[in-house]
C-alpha cells in the first residue's frame, strides 16, 4: 500500500513534458509580431511627435524618443486652441448620434426581420442601392432639410444629419439577428399582456446586445471622426466645431503647428480606443456569430 501511494505522489509531482513549438509556429509568431509592430508604429510615432517641437519632428525623422518631452503641446491644444470646447461638442454629437442610430436601426431591423408585408423586398433592395451612395451626394439635401427645420447651426441638427440617414448596415444587422429568434418569445410575452413596444424594448432588444455593441462601435467611430458634414454645418459657427474639423486650426497661412496637431490627434484618439477596449469582446462575438451563420 505504501509503494503505490509513493509512486502516485511522484507522478503527480512530476511536471508533464512541454511540447516544443514547431518551426512553422515560430515563424507564424515572428511574422505576427512584425506585423503588429508595423501596425502600431504610426500611433506610437504620433504620441512621440506630440511630445516634440515642430523642428524636432522633421529633424529626427522616424525616431521615437524626444530629446526633452514638451508637455506644453497638450496644454496648448486643449486650452489655447479650444480643443476642450471641440471635445465637448464631439462628445455630445457622438452620443446623440449613437442613441438615435441604435433606436431607429433596431426598430427598422425588427420590422424587417419579424414581419412580412407588401414591398418588403423592394425596401431592402432600395436600402442596398443607397448603401453605395457617397456622402457628398446627400449633403446638399441634408443641409436644406435641416435648414428648413431651423436646426442648421445646432447640435440637434448635426445629430439628425448624421443619425437620420439610411444606416443600412446597422439595420440589416438587426434584421438578420431578429429573424433567427424563436417566435415563442413574442407569443409568451403577448400572453402576459405585453404590447408591441414592450415586447421590443424588454424582450427582443436586450437579446440583441452583441449586435447593439457592434452598431455602437461602428456608429461611434463614424460620428467621432466624420469631417465633411460637421465642416459644412459649422462654417458660420466656429464654436460648434468638432475635433475633426478643429484640426484645421493648426494650419496657418504660412506655417503649420505640427506638434500641436499631433497632441490634438492623440487627445481625439483616446476616447475611441477606450470605447473599443470596453466593447471589443461583444464586437468580436457578433462578428464571429455572423461568420458562423
């Protein structure tokens, strides 16, 4: 009885032999590391440039380490140039656009995915056609409609201009998800006395959280970085500029403040990175689910 127990203890205590990686795995890891370094290098260089003077940016070339960090670039971009105000404008417009797009795309996708009606295929086909229209083709009509509503130089007008469009991709994502949900979910909710909007907001929409995360990320990136429509809407109202439009402040008639522009670019990228880090798992899960389907 003693010998087998001792043998068992020796086997348990002995570490299992590790399997050596093959040559192909080593090559794959090295290639991925090189591609990752190339992918992240522009961002690292941007952060480095934001801590240099403009002459040093061009004097050091691709070098990353500044001779002496110039933190005043961030202070100048944030307070003196007015990026604090642009940041608030962009945040308000982005959040409003995301909420508007999620609600209307989810409602439209719910109808297209769960109900059959006359003209449904025509509407989907029309969506797909408008999906390929460039932004420049619709900016005149959007500006005129917003002007007629009396919202041309306001945050609300810009939110409507950005979020009240077709949003085809978001609508079709919701439609594809809602189409695959079992009918029993709605039937049991209606037996409990729930109406159409109660079924949608309390039963169906919470189940579509992975799709909502995807739509939030895509819409957030679009609204945060969009340039053309905010430029048109803020030509006569500089105080309403967004971060993307505010970058033009650093470009003068005779010179460009490259270090200040780099600092402003880093400031504008931080919220984008933060949102993606928080929602990346849901985003990847929704994309993986779409591929499996």
